[in-house]
C-alpha cells in the first residue's frame, strides 16, 4: 500500500470517528503555465469553525483547463471527505484537493481533541548536520543550503527538474534517486507526498540514520510516514483558516494565520486513529 493510500485511509478513518464540519471556503490562485510563482504556489480549503488545509498547486500544464474550471462556490457546504477519498489516484487536480482535505480533517481533529503538536522545535535543526555527513536533499529547499553553510558536510540534491542542473552548476544536483543510498541524513520536501514519489525516495534511504519530511503542506498526522522510517515531520498548523485564505487570495505572507509544527517519531504522542 502506498503512502498516499495510507494517508487517504487515515483521514477517512478520522472522519468516521470525529465530526468533521463542511467546507466553508476555498481559494485557488491563478494558474501559471510553466510553473507557479512564489505568491501562487498554494491553495487552501477551510472548514466551518476555522480549521483549514493547505496544498501545493503542483500541476502540469495539461491540467490547466481542469484547474481553471474549478468553481469555489461549488465547494461550499460539501464534505472534505469527498476530496480526501480521491487522494492517491492519477488525477493531479484531485490529488491537490485531496491533500488539502486531508490536512483540514487532521487539523480539525487536533482542534476537537485538544491535541497539541510541538510548535517550538526546529524541524530543520533536528537534522543536526555535522562535519563528514552526506546529506541528501530531495526537492530544492534553499533554507537547507543556508543551514549547511560552513558545516563541512557534503550535499546531494535529488531533483525531478533537469533545468536545476544547469541553473546551479556549482551544486551537486542529480536526477538519480539512488544517490540517496550513500546519504546518512536526508531531507525531503513535502512535495514528495503530493507527487507520489515519497515511497520511491524512502526505498533508497534504508541506510540513513535520520530522515526529515518538511514543508508547509505537512499539516497531517505523521503516522504513515513514521511507519516508513521517517524520523521528523515538520509542517504548518493553521490557526485562523479564514485569515489564511484571505492572505493566499491576496498573494501575501501568511503571518499569524499559521504556525510551524513538528512531529518527532521518538516522542510522538499517537492519537487513537
């Protein structure tokens, strides 16, 4: 069973156990062929009561018409479980909606159960990069470059976009995921959850002593990832869904609408899902 399928089943299991309110609002930034600019990278789905879920607008140009055909008004009053159930299929638009719904469902359950994730720990810092480490970065994540500066550690960047090899000739960028076999520490962007590559990535990380999955769209319970050997999941807790959607619609920074969260496998307080 894939991680995407396990995440879908986890969210639907939560929805069967806890009351999940309907969708109150949704926001879709404009679609840009060739890739989204920074202020249009995310869409969000809010539930009645304030919980919300984020997802990347990570779509091929072939999905442009389907994305532009989405009507925000038609989502209001619907059940997020409907979109979560489609997660893990072959339709990139449905997977985008599914991840947002999974995040919203998980965050609603955190609210109603008073589940308090760690919001103080630095997910990136928990990599604890030291001299002699060989760090694999899956997906281009610039903050890691700053974090590793002067660390005397080796960095290998595994990417799907061949243009990054030309754009960053001084960096060790490869399209070969098997390069992770020689890495003792690995950081994956949470994009790997949405594009369905995390299973393949983790299969190459069996020798790694530490694996972190990090990114704004990791607002879900980490159980499926921890079961596959991930040590840290860092994402975002939405404090004010209504405000978040307004800020995304305006192309502005999220400010106080969200707060970083961190799950560590070593001390994870598992919810009875």
